[in-house]
C-alpha cells in the first residue's frame, strides 16, 4: 500500500457545504467524496492525451484506479482529510456585497454558506499495489488550476497544492514565482503529450490550451479584480451604464439580435458570441418590460472553457486564467427559450478568440490594457 499526502491551501472562499449546504452548524465541510470528484476530473484532463485520446482506454483505466458502480472499489482510496485550523463559514453575501467583481463571479451562490479562506488541509490517499504517477499529476493540476465547490471555474474555492509526499518522501513543492509556474506547465505539456492538435471531445489538456497569469497580489483582491474586468467585458449595462461608468458594450450585435428576437420575433441568424462562456446564456431586456430569453443546447448546461484560479506563489498570490478548448456542443444547434421557441446554428468553437480577447485585449473606451501585467505561461 502506497501513501500519498497532499497539502493544499484553500485560497478563496468555497461554496461547499456538508449534507445540508445551507446549515451553518453542519460540521461536515470538506468531504472526501467531493475531493475525489474533482481529482477524477483533473485525472481525466491529464490522461486523455497520454492515452492517445482513446475514450475506451480512459474509462477502463479510470474505473480500475478510482472504482465504479460496476467494477467496485478502485485502487485509490481517500484515507483522511485533516485541516490545520478550525473551518469558518459565512453567508456569501456577507463578504461579497461591497465588491462588485466578487458579486458578479458568485452569481447564483451569494445566498449559500461558504468555507472561508485561507485554510490549509492534508488530503491522504492510499494506492493498492504499485504506485501510479498519474494520480500525482492529477493532484498537481488540481492544485494549480482547480478548485472545489460551486463556481469553482470562476475562481471560488481555488486550491493551491503546497507540497506532495509519497511514502514520506517529498516529490513536489509549490512554485514560488511566475517563472516556476511556467516551468511546471512546460513539464506537464511534455509529459502529457499536449502537442496533439485535435480538439478534445471534453475538457482536457491539448496543444490549444492557453494559460495566463493576469496579476499578482492578495487573493480576494485578485478575484475581485478579475470579476470586475469580466463584467466590464461581457455586460451590456443598463441605459448605457455599468454602475457609475459607461458600459463598454463589446457585444452590442449579440444584444441587438436577441432583442429583436424578443420584441419583433425576428429569428437570429447566428449564435451570440458570448455563448462561448457557457450555457445557458441568459438575457433580460428592460426596454421590453423585463422580457427574458435563455439560450441552451437541448435544455442542457455547458460549462465554461474559461477557468479562473487564484494560485499561491510563495508569500503572495497570482490570478491565473486558463482557456481549455474542447468540442463545445454535440449538436449543431442551440435552442432559444422564448415564445415561440427558436433554433440557431451553433459553430461555437469559432468563438474561442472572444475569450482570448478578454485576457489580452484593451478597454473599449480608454484603450488601456485590461490586464497590464498579463503573462502567457503556456505555450
């Protein structure tokens, strides 16, 4: 039996509860089952290229390693989750109300309880028979790009891997500089064969992936900055305003086409560019008495290919953004939920440059860089 101990720091509050996420007295906060779920996610993301993008091999390997309902217990078992201090919880809206960026990124979770950060904890795993380095790689990815809980792709519940031990021997330690982080991703790219150029069928590492460090500073301040800029970039505003400033209205064509669909019942000719940020994609028009419109794919959700992450680097933190492209939809059409319903052609993969423009582009009115210190660390 091989023992792995991964020490993590929760760098931003996590909307992750126990059996009852709205019960502030519930003592179960960090559960092994939740950590197992996100660990498997990043394991699949890493191994897809390693196994030559063979889904059958991937699923068979995953079932043997982590277990399944058909094959029973796998080789990897979570032994314990131990925190270094008492976990504190607060209602989301208590700490996001005066920070518009946090409020924007926590959409739908503000009324939930959150585990407060920073918080260190040890995740102990046991692996039967021979060790498997793919588990270590999955822990590293979880601790450099991932998180736990609701809205984790928007930077909430970010996890930084501080150290990794295998049978009492330290085999990895957290990067302390942006250069260290870039070196880590170069190594991962070489080992996971990320030079494969075909678009993955689900969220997985590939040569099309892009990773950026946007800014360095304090964890919550960074998340608020990212959220503020994200809202500026995406939002149409109300009567030309976003708060006290002029709205950028970067996607006026999207807005106007959907408004015509609601008011004039004019079918749109193409999918809105902002659908690349995930589905459902919702609109509400004050000019049409609050009329609402929602865009989905056969009523299904599609998670965003854009990941925000707050990474610990030595004594400070860095805001990381990763674009992880994959086939966006299994079907070539989107459904516009309105009366009557409409469908629209959906070649969403052609919109990935919309995400890139958010990261590397400039403010519409001032012409200044959205993230002046932005650095691409992969490729």
